C-alpha cells in the first residue's frame, strides 16, 4: 500500500486490511521519493492511498464516499456479513 503517515484514508484502509487479516507492505511516499514517482507514473497524480492487487492499481477511497468497503471486499474476496445494523434497527419498527 502506497500511503503516508498523515493520510487518514490510508489509516482507514490499513485498519480494514488488519481487521480482515490481510497482509500488506506499507510504502511511505513521503519517505521514499521513488515511491511517490511510481504512484504518479501509474495513476497520473500523487493520489494516496493506493493498493496494488495482483498487479492492478486501485485507490480504495473516493471523495464523498470514503473508504470503498464493498469494492475492497470484492477485490480481496472477503465475504460480506449477512446482516447490517441499519437493517436490524429497521426490523424493530
């Protein structure tokens, strides 16, 4: 994962990966200028966080939508939970 210490979206992505036992290598684009250049070369701008899954670059965050949890589940083959708090609360009323 290409990220930086100050990147809140990167922190959210790391928390997601950690909570699902997904191993990853963190590459700090602030500490490694070559890594920053690589992000720009692959996505056209310095947009982090970036995950590289099976050679495909993917930004797991979208402004206005936050962390793309459904997309992360799909790309990483993580099954979704069958229930949601919102559905549970709606069923009470």
